[in-house]
C-alpha cells in the first residue's frame, strides 16, 4: 500500500503540485484558481486539452467536460494525458459512467471539500475504496506501523465485530470510525454518534429515551459510542441493555483508555466493557509519527487556511522540529490552535516563537470580531495546553466541565 508523502496533496512550499485547468466558464475558473491557491497548488489555465498536453510540467488536469469543444471520450482523455484527470460535469450520463479507465468525475455543483477529496485521490494514486483512499489527513501516513494498523482496520471493517478505537484526543479517532463504516459492507447505511455530552449526567429515564430516539433510525448501520467510561452509571446500564440485542447494528467505540482498564478503575460497567471490547485498534499520538510530522502540519495548515479564507501559511522546518520536540501537545487541536493564532495575527509564516500554547485572553488577540471563532479557538488552546484533560481545561477557562462538554460538542471538537 502506498504511503502518504509530504507532497501528496498541494506539495511543499518550495515545489507545489501543478494543476492545469481547462475550464471555459470564467467565474468557475476564477473560483477554482482561488481554491487551488488556498490548498497550496500552482495552477495554469488553458483553452484546450491539447494545449495542456504540451505543457512541460502538469501533475493533475481539471477538465470541464460540459463546455469542452473537443470530443468527450473519457478513455481517450486518460490515455492521452498520461496523468490524473478530474472531469467536471453536470451530465447525468457521464456521472454514472463506469469508473474503470476513466478520470475522476466531480458532479456539479461541488464543494471545496469535494474538490480536495478528488485532488487527494488523483495525486495520492489510491482509489477511494482502498485503505488510504479518501482518508482524513490524520490517517494518511508513511509510518510502517500505522500503515499496518490501517490495513488491519480495513480487514476488520468487513466483519461485524464491535471495534474499540483507542487513542488520545486529536489523533484521528472519529475519522477512523467514519472510515471503518465507509469500508464496511453496510457503508451505505446510517451512522450515528452517541456522544458523552448527552450521557455524562443522564438519569435512567433520560438515557433510555436518548438511546431509543437515536437508535430508531439505525437498523443495519453503525453506532459510534464516545467515551463510555464517562457516561453516568444509569446511562451505562441502559447501554448494556441495548448491547444484549444489537439488532444487526455495528458498534464502534472511541476511548482514550482501554476498556478493561476503565473497568478495573471502577469507571465502566463490566458488561459494557465485555460487549464492546471485541477488537481493538490503537492510534498513535502525533509525537510518535516522526515520518509524518511535516505532512501533518502542512495538511492542518491548509485546513485552517480554508476555514479562515486565507492563503496557506509557510511552515518553517525549525518550527515543525520544535513542535515535535515538545511532543505536539493536544495533537490536532494543538496544531490547529497554534496555526490559527498565527494566521489571525496576520503572520505569513508560522513560527514557534510568538505562538505560545497557554490560553490568552480574547483582548490579547482580537484581530477578529467573530466571537464564536474566538471562543472555539480559546477552548482548543485550553484543551491543547492540558493535553485533553477536560477538568483542568474547564478550570483554566472558568467554566464547569459540563459547559465545556457542551461547547466541545457544539464546535465538533471530539
């Protein structure tokens, strides 16, 4: 299986991937150029496909099939180009064409996220059905041990066994749960998440009603249980009763500690641990993924840049090395926090100095008046600083643990 190298999407700042656009509509072309620049790609626009094929360096071709003045023979396009082709189309006949031997088809209208997924598939050299295809950047790797873990995950996805995904906050646990469901035979079915924020203080009646309501629409899909050791005793009892009769559902669990250890510590009911803990997959912290440090930092920088609507910043090698030496506290959340803080301060480059981990007051960095964004960033900083410890983070923020849990859910920081 092919690993994900540092230049597998936009490339390094020194040598970006080059995308050739054959798009007739001026507005769409401008939008694509802006999006590609944000992702870290270089782009060139040409009027005809034959002109693109004469260019000295092209990594990916984006071709608008609806306005091309040339014969649209998809097999011929792929063969003549000799490189990945992303076809843009609103034609239902083309969208339903067989995938074999054809370009990647992107149906109009499409989002920036859709375009990024298509580009990742094109430059990554893997199909969306493979173990690495379409994965969140946190799960794209060159680390041999993690590659083996993903291969094992792909095989486990074909079974109906309950799976526990272990790892620290921000290591890609939710992303792997999504991938396991997508890879499985029931991937077209619904997937729901039972979040700890709903069940941490739930009474017996509240837990029963919440589970009944959530599970109604999932008869053959996947149920993701988040940190069951943090559920109330009553909620754990209600969950155990549901696990006795799974009704064809696939149960996936996200946990920061092994379930047997949670039981031994008196935090988890024995029956819940036994029924959920059938197969385990452990995800490493970012500090243990030395081969991926630059690629991960660059991918997260692109994500933050898109979120803020700004160009992707440069990441100095010394900065990445320093973060690695510190152990990347907070994993993805810590990286997002540091990069976002630097970008809000208007820095074209992200340096270790000037982007400390400690939680700062809003007034110290009010370069934006978006209060929701400031609140989210402050919570991310606190969680990163305390390495995911919610009790310490809530104390430093001056709010209750319950309020922090609700905010984590609101901002999708699981």
